[in-house]
C-alpha cells in the first residue's frame, strides 16, 4: 500500500470516487475546484493506494488554538466500501498521526456524525476517545 498527498488536479480527481462515499452531496464537476479553494486555508488531501486503485482518502489541515495548541484536524476520512476491514483505514490514520507528529502537533482531532456508530467503534479501536460534543446551527441571512 502506498500513501501520499494528492497534489495535481488529476490526483485530486482520482480521489473523488472514494470521497463521494462520505460526501455524496459534492458534485464531481466541483470536487477539484473545491479542494483547491480549501487548500488556500491549509486543507490537504491524501490517498491510500492498493491493488492499483485508491482505497482510502483523508482531507486534513494543521491548526492552532488556545484550547488545543497545535493540532491536526481530519475533515474527511473514508475507506471505499469494497475495501473496508482490510486495514487500509487504520494505516491511513497512522499516516495522519505520524504526519501530525512531524508537524509538531500535540493532538489529532476529528468529528463524526452521531449516526456513524460503526465508524465510532473503528476510531475507538484505533485508540481515539470521544472528547466532546459538536454543536451546529444552519444560518440564514435573517439569523445573522
């Protein structure tokens, strides 16, 4: 298995079929341009390749806050359905941890939807713990 950052438009586009499983609301024709816009604020896309195809992808960024210090935040982490339970997600998460350490991060963070119980079990098996609740509010101009 090979893991590396997707840097070219072609490499980013090749990640779409796997990312679509996690983010089906993102149209294919907007994927590369949206990744490119997010890169301006530090987003990076990394892909795990095995069996001559992309089997898992992760989107992440490095940040710093008063609460956490320097951290790596995982925006997206998904293994393709047909390749789950083969260790690819665990290896990609390990790559993210090692990258975070190399970037002097003190913590790794991610959010996961409440309905994704299988995913939560995976994160807990991999040594992560639930650290809080994430609250969200959709905004419209009349609420601002």
